[in-house]
């Protein structure tokens, strides 16, 4: 089987879609006879990190440097020799549908990540969705949303393939410190600090800090990530009088991020619109319990066994969840074992089964 993979980006930025699509590339290079790759935003030319995620089965890897015209042309060209095209984003699915016009034997599939498909579709998107051989949904919640907004979809074509953790990241998770009693606690959160992504709940974490500090005056919130919403979040912390307890760490590399996971006492991202939430797995592979909102796809990753689910925006419940995890910490080996159920070999097997 010859596969063509279309991605918005793989290496230009460290977004969630880029990170998971690198793992799709890695899995496809194990499953398929040949894999070609076309990336809209990445720059053309050699990419040193590509060797981590590809093998000799990778054919052409084309970066289009944000040129939509080049993206369409390269997709049509490479699609002529593909048996299967996998599209990483709904916005590009019409390009996959177009490529099929030039190669009628080629099937195409979509990876549905989350909020990008939780909405009504344009006429062109509906047509492209109805022509998809498979829609690979990262969660059952995302699968239900697709069927909700396009009931004409054949349910058997929508298959849940949960996301996985990058084995290159997970392989360093043995850098664990010996278990320490909760002294602060130190709460870690990771994600884009973007006004468009305000649903992620960084503001609710800051708003809950005064309640948390009543019981734990030394509690600290450490936030990894950058974006245009950081000034608002910093001002919120200042207004609530907790700015001395909030650390904005900015963008950090993987080694530094692993150290943050190792050093934290618990991880929290009480988002109301996560399609899956790779950061929960990153925390859990380090044995850290997670707090997530009872919304979107997060409850399919986080359970009371490995953390706590709370109602989005419920500050007393969020503070109570922190208190519970301090007083009754989750077994770190159970937490790591849960993360292992989403390990890359399991993901590759699920993907192969879904495509076949």
C-alpha cells in the first residue's frame, strides 16, 4: 500500500496537531510499503528531526512554505501513485477529494482531532466528508460530534483511534525523582496561551488559586506556553493578588518540559474543548495525577483512578480536586500504567486495523 500523508505542519511549530501527525508519519512508515508526505506550512529542504519519525519507506517529503497552490499541486501529483491519502485537517479534505478526481482508485481518510470538526460544515466540506473512506476520530466524543453535524455519514466509516505519546518523549520518563511529600503543592499546566483558546481554562486555574491557598498558602501554579492571552492572564493574577504564586515559563524545550513534569505534584488543564489532550498523557507517563474538565474528549483520557474530573469553570470544585489529590495522591505506577495503554505500539496497531 502506497500512502500519501497531508499535514498542515510537522516541524514548523510545536502544536498538538503537528506532534500527533509526526506520530502518524512514524506509524505509516511501519505499516505501508511507501509513504509520501506533503506539508503546507513547513519549509522545503532537509529537516534533521525527520529521521526520528521516518524510515526507508518514506519517499518524497515536500514542504510547501505556506503556499496553498504548491500544496494542491504536490497533492495531486503524488496522489496519482497513492492507494490511500490521509488528511490531517478538515480544511484540507477538499484537496484530498480533488486529488481523487485524478486517481479514482485512491481512497482518502481524515484525522478528526477535535474542535475543528465540532461545527456545521460548508457544502464542499460535506461533500468531501461523505466521500471519505475512513474518518479517524481521536475520541468517541469527536465521533459523536461528526455524526451530530452530518447525520448522513455512515457510522461504520468513523473509527476511534486515540492519540498516543511520542516514544522519543516517553523514553526519557524514567528521569523520576524519588517520591516526595506534597510541600506546596506545585501545579503544572501546559498549552497555548491564545485568546482564541481561552477555553483551555488557564484563567480558571488562576481564579481558583485564592481558594487553594487558603488550605495551602505556598501553592504554586507553573504555566508552560506562550500566546497573546498571557498579558490578560498575568493581569488576572495581579488583580486577584496571586501573581507571586504564578510562574509563566514561556516556551521550553522537551528536556525542560520533562523536568517540569518530574518536579510537579499534579497536572491541571481544566479545558472545556479538548479533543483528546496529549499533555495529560505526558504528565501521566511521569506518574503525575491530572485534573481535567468533564467536557469534550478529556474524560476518555482522565478518570478518577488517575486524577479528577471537574465541571468547567467551577472554582470550588477545582480547588477541592487539588485538595483531594494532595491528601489522597494517586498511585504513580497506576497512573503510568494508564498512560501505557496509549503507547505508540498500541496506537500503530489500532491505526493499521482502522485502515484495513
